[in-house]
C-alpha cells in the first residue's frame, strides 16, 4: 500500500525519496525575515520574501520563476499566537498554533486543517531539533543551526531538514519558518 501524499497546499514540489533541504535566513535584509530554501547542493529552490510594511508579518514563498507557491501570515491575539500557512488564493489552508507555552525547553506546535488537528511539531528548542507528524506520519525532521558566521553576527539561522517521501517540500519549509516565527525571538 502506497503512503499518502502530504500536500495540503497542492504544489508541484512533492518529493518521492528522502530529500535534504535547508531554509537559510538572509543575514542582511530590510525586513530581517527574508530567506532562501536550498537543495543539498546549495541551489536555490525557493525564496522567502517578507512584506516590508505588513502588520501581519506576511511572507511569500516564490519559486525560481517568481510565482507565489505559498504564503504565511502571523497573528497574535492576546495570549494566543497562530500562523496561517496557505496558497496565494487561500491564506488559511493550515493553522499553526504554539503549544507548551510555559515550558522553557519544549517548544511544540499543533497543525490544523480547518478545525481538525492534523499534525504536530515537537522538539527541544535549546537542542534545536524537531520532528513533525502529519496525519500520524513522520513527514520531516530538522535541526536549527545558529553557530554560523551569519548566525553569530546577524542572528540568521539555518534549518537543515530531511523531507520524507511523498511530502511537499514547500509545506516543510513553511513549517520551519512558522516554528522560527513562533519561538525564535522568545527564549531562544
């Protein structure tokens, strides 16, 4: 029986074998939130473009041709923080909500499709490792590295991610960006 394809954003970027990607924050950018998604050889797969004047901290993921393949939008309402992951036409395909807010070491999040929880990201922010499940299946694991020159001098991190087969690598990049937004500036 073939494994279910995890592609809620309906992109053309599903991998069919274990694949290594890297989400690397740009060290010097006007917004501080621009990034690149690279393949194992260092080639650019996607760029993350942050809106300069957006109250919702909107990010667009664009492919090599410049087409928007996904977007993220941050929302803080009182004590609750959420990040929407979606397409150009539907910004709320998935909702990413922080959990375990009071733990200094565990920085987990829940992933919702509509009102239904479909996934979770669990990890140790200080150890800088995470595992992500979607519909009960492991879809990726990643490690955050900040001990690079860009990380030390400019606060630019890099996330080295293993994407499992039949999973959309755009979704995985969005999850890494969402975790960074939810937790990086707090107790990192």
